[in-house]
């Protein structure tokens, strides 16, 4: 059974996809509905390999605090550990929710999905 938070997020993503003609939000909605086993868990060290300074990144899964982050990023994930959030903020980055990312990047341009 999918919880109400996920259902609301999917509605928001699908609405943004149609409104802004942005397929990235529909893709993310599909990833949100996948079973828990199919969702990725990434650590900061893995994210650091794919990220550049000031990237906007979405992880459709959980982010753990293992490893170091050498870039200032803005991150949105379905779940994040306290250690991971702390390290992102300490590196000068931001933790954003999906509505903030959609507001700042309505067409999805400049947003990377990792995982």
C-alpha cells in the first residue's frame, strides 16, 4: 500500500509535468511509485562522483551520510539520513523538497536524477 505522502507527491509531480510540459516530473512520479525494494540507496560518496558544483540533484530513494561531498549541491530525495543532511549543509549545499525544486526549475532544466 502506498502512503498518502507519496500519493500527494505523485499528484504534484504529474501536475507539474502537464503544466510545464516537463517529462522529468512524470519520470520521477513513476519512480516514486516503484516498490521500496526497487528504490535506490546512495551515499554521499557515490553522489559526489556524479555531481558538480551547484548541481540540483534528485535521488528517488534514500541518501546516506557515508563518504564526503566535495561540491556544493542542492539535493532533493525521498529520504535522507541526519548525517547526510548535515554534511550537505556543512558543504554549503541545500536540502530541498520537491515543491521547491518544481518552483525553481518548472521545466526540469538543470535538474539531474541520480539513482
